[in-house]
C-alpha cells in the first residue's frame, strides 16, 4: 500500500527557493538573475511558480547557496506529479494487455 500525501503538501521548488533562500538574503530578483547569468523574467517566473525548475537552474542554486540540486529537483517533480494527480481522472488511457 502506497502512502498518499495531500497535493497541498507538495511545494513548488520556486516558491520554496523564494521564501526560504532568496528573500532572507535580501537580494533582488534582478541581482540574482544577473549573478546566475539568466534573464530577470526567467528568475521571476521560477520564483513566482509560473515555470518549473530546470536541472541547470537547480545547479545554479546549488553553486550559489549550497542547497543540493537533487533535492530541489525531487521537490519540483513531487509537486508536478501532485498537480497531475489532481486531474488524473481526465487522463483516458486503458491498461495494455500482455502479448504473451
């Protein structure tokens, strides 16, 4: 039996990074984007949970703040799966029968 967590317990990696890492430093989105070599829009979209965390961006956060990229990517993946589960009934796919 698999343990199921409520979708509300899954946090978007960008939201977590914003509240737990970026805001405590007092660094602006523009300054962080410049430091990371990305656009302000890309950084803002991530931190405001409008886009998902990429592997490259996770590595940038790891290098800058020491938080493991693997952990951030697992957080993002868990969030995305929880969001998809909310609409699981809309995904119409039948189970395949074995060929043997």
